[in-house]
C-alpha cells in the first residue's frame, strides 16, 4: 500500500477521497436528522456518491503515478454485484 513518506502526492489524493466520503456521509446524516422525509432515490444518490469516493480510495491504495481518465472512471464505478438500484 502507498504511504506518505514514499508517495506523498498519491497519499494526499488517497486521503482526499476518504475525507470527501466522510464529509458527504456526515452531510447525509445531518440531513436525515433534520429532514426525515428524504425519499429513497435521494438517499441512494447520496450513498452512491459516498461509495464513489470509497471505491476510488480502494483502487488507489496501491497506485503510483497518474491514472488515465478511463481508469479513474472505472475506479469510480459501483460494483455490479451490489446492484445499487435494485428494490
């Protein structure tokens, strides 16, 4: 796994993804506390956004150097096995 000593740029990007996921999850929780009538699609959309950050963090944990935009998109995808929009 990358580390801050040997890969400071990659480490900063890795932490950014985790921190952004945390921020979005905190905002969702605050919204749920203040507005309990959030609809399911809005809830799923928020969770999907959090997951994109977590997925990019997972895929970048061993990545050194730049990644292509196609790889960034692939790293952001929700795994088909989890089926986000399944009822």
